[in-house]
C-alpha cells in the first residue's frame, strides 16, 4: 500500500474529509459542534500535508479552526460567519487540556498526538521522512 493510500485509509477510519489542491492535502475532522437559537458553532481539527516523492518526505502541520454562522448573541440581529485559527507549536494531550479558549466552550476529547503519530508512523513505514511544521503549510 502506498503512503497516499495509507493516509486515505486513515482519513476514512477517522471519518474525516480529505481535499487535495495543487499537491497540498487537507484533512478536516469535526471535533465539536454547538447549536443555539438560530446559530451554529463548529470546531474542526485540520491537518495539512504534502507528499514530496522526489525527496521522500511528508510535510505536516495542524491547527484548530472554529467557525460559526447565524445570529450573533450580542447584537440580536443580522447574520455573521467567523473563523479562528489557533496554532502555537506542537500540541499533545486533549484539546481541553491544551486550549483554554475552546475548553470552556466545547466538551469533547481529541488526542492530537495520536493523529500526528499515525501520520509519522505511516510515513516511516513507507520509507518517507516526517517533517512537522508549526506554521500551516501553504
């Protein structure tokens, strides 16, 4: 099984969505969702990766992305959509332990390190070097 096929299999196992654009892959996994009167907020784990066949490397970055749409609670009228990105170094443990911002808003458990380690193991098994990048890949 090729590295690409192994990563697609992992995405299916996680029930995550994978999109490819110009050689850059983005795996998106909904971690938590909150619904209130005429509004919805969603927290997603996003892993971006690029496979470099010539150099035999897998470049990987990850982040949390929160988005919301609907009526804002403070103004009482109008619709809005917001997106936030959180990316401060390599993360491990659950999101609740690592993120004060989202820990009070959502109840869930997601082990970042488990997903990252799976990517790294698959890369090494296929003979690729794993490169973790703090900043998101472009």
